[in-house]
């Protein structure tokens, strides 16, 4: 049993912080699939947030930086500590002790699979719980501890696999939800996995994984999808960037740690502290740590699964923000127009196999001078979020899923700094969670927050975001290509950036064709 706290006066409004869903992944359990939680006697306190998982990118400054740039105040940040003993989840419910069962939403945080934690950018889960769901926030291994592959790790695995430990943590948390969420007033037959950025990528990767079948019944992807191609365990892959064999990352990490002259390299790596590992990663930032095709968790290239319609078919909501890169970089400098076409090509990552697309790139992103060219480079990088979102929506409808919903978030913070940033990456999160990130608000912010959170909760409840009192959100159909623009005035749009998205779809298809032959 666990003991939580009340977050409101009613006895049904409860929060449980730091419930373990797997054994601490330390010592011999480092770089292994999550093991079962050791049993405990009596009542375990669940009143404090757990440590966040060790990470190289410690990023509370991201939201502080956004607040400063838009003329707001930095959000309050609870004190953070890190520990490898970090596989915990937290639950907010306004249905505790009730006989009925409410839909469950499981939040998978972003951070590039290199950092982040459950409550980053969201304050807490009280707002959504009050809207009628049981909200679960999970922690999972990130960076080198969550996504390193290595030949020795592959050799010791009964599945002949390594890497993707962070995904395995997410799967273990979803299994815990299936077994236990009814005790907190949740319905295990109505679980929505939702995430943002790398968390959204992970949600869509779980839709490709046989290990996650039956663990969730709806999915929401905010600014991230697992379209590829992806790095593979043992062979190099040509993608939007060049991926060496994923197992090479383990060898590089050992080298960065200075481990030589031993036959037990893996034992020596496990003996190093998390701080030493992340310090080594900082010295060599080129060491890959990402979701890979490992033959077990992700058995094959997701694009192939999508093309053949074999992904998990669940009601699906997907979208992106208009200015995803606004919060990351101040500009994409173009020294001269002579090099503009090469910069456009580089924005796609892998220049050699995509060189034939240069004429179409110049048509889709035309520029007459370097100022306009810099703006177009922002656009092509933003489209790197929007086009895959539409691609995934189309793949879902092609596979026969009728409940697919496509959105485009365009709200801008109403200050000069907000106008400069545009609808930036993560900008929708406070509207989903009802959290206060210290950004100045406009007169329509409250109505937009209520609409967005209601769409999300209604989708989790029924698999359809539409409800009385909200603007109608049409189902996505490739023929009509309609989407919902989430802005101060919510409206239905059609054929969003069609020329640009079609071009990026074709470029992705060209890389996928190389992968198959």
C-alpha cells in the first residue's frame, strides 16, 4: 500500500508522488530492462517527488529563458536532485475511493531523450485531474543510461538486443498502470499515452513495439513522431543524418571513460558513477544515444511498419507548433545566396542521397536575399515537425483507423518578445495542463486553455475530442487534408503547407527506398 496526500478539500482529490514501478536500475541492473519492484511491508509514503533521472542536459533554464524572452517572470522550480534510482511515477486523481472508473492519461515528458522529468513545464497534474481524468506522470532513463547500445550488452541479453532502455521503462510503467490504476479510480481499458517532443516520438515508437500492445488505447503526439529511418543495432543506416551501427556508441563511451586494458569493459563501465558517464558524454557529444531499431523493442524500421499499416491502431491525435525552432536558435545565418541551396539541403540532414531534391527545395522555400533565406531556413526546420505529423496521420488513416485528428498550434504570447518567438516548441503544454509558466497572457488565453484541455480530456474519454461547446474538430482524411488550428480563434484549416509537406514526404520516401534495397 501507498499513502499519498490530498491536494484539495475533498477526500477524492489525491496525489501520490514517487511510487516505484521498477527496481532501481543500478549496479548490475544498469543497462538492463527494468526489473520488478522489490516488495515492501506495510504502508509506503508517496508524498514527495522522486529524484529525476541523471542527465547531461539539466534544463530548468529552458523555461526560464522562454519567460525572459517573452517579457514574463521565470516559473518557480522545485529543488531537483538526480539519482539512478529514478524509476517512479506520480498520480493525480479526483476520483480516489470512488466506485466508478475514469479515463487515464499517462504523460511521457520531452527533453530529447537526453533530459527532462515528468513535471517539467507542467507544475503538476491537478488541473487535468479536475477535468475528469486520472493523470500519471512517469520518469524514465535518459541519455547514456537510457539509450546506449553496445555489443557486450547485446551479447548478454537473452533477446540479443541493447539500447532503448528508456522505452522499456515506459513500457514497464504502462504495465504498472494496467495492474494498479483501478485502485486510484482509473480505468485500465481507457489509457491514453501522450507526450511532447521526444516524449511524443516515444509514444509513436511504442505504437511500433510488440511489447506495448494492449497497454494503451489512445495516443497523443505533440511535436514529435517516430518517422525515420532510425539507427540500427549492427549496421550503418543512411537517414536524414548518417547513423553508424548503434553498438558503436558503447565502444565510444568506453573510450571516453578511458577504460582500457581490461577484458571486462562492461563491468568497468557499470562500476563508473553516473556523473562520470555524463561527464564523458559532455567531452564527446557525438556519442549517439537515441531510439534505435534493436530487433526486440523496436523490431524493424518504423517507416516500414507504417507503410504496411502494421502499427498499433488506436484513436490518434497528432500535431505541431508553427514556430518549433523559435525557442532553440536565434537565427539560421545565410552568409551569401551562393550557398543557400546547400544550406537547404543540409537542413534535411543527409545531402548526398537527396541532392536531386534541390530544385524542388528552392521552389518550396524561395528566397531573393539572405534575410528572406534565413526566414526560409526557419520554415524548413519547422516543417521537419509538421510534415512528419501529417505523414503519421495519413499512415494511420490508410491503415483503417477512423479516429485520427490533426492540429496546428499557432498561439503567440502577446508581447514583442512573444511575437519574435512565435508559436514555439513546448508552447502548447501550459494550455494542456493549465499550468502557469510566467508568460504574459492575452484576453483569449483562458478560453484557449479551457478548449485545448477539454479536447485532450474528451479524446482520452471517448477517442474523439469533440464535445458540446467546442468548435468542431473534423477527423483527418488525406483527401480533404483538414486540420484544427489551435489559436486565439480556433478554426478548421485545409491543406496545411501542402507543397512543403509533400516535398518532405517524398524526401523521406527516397531515404526509405534506399533502406529497403
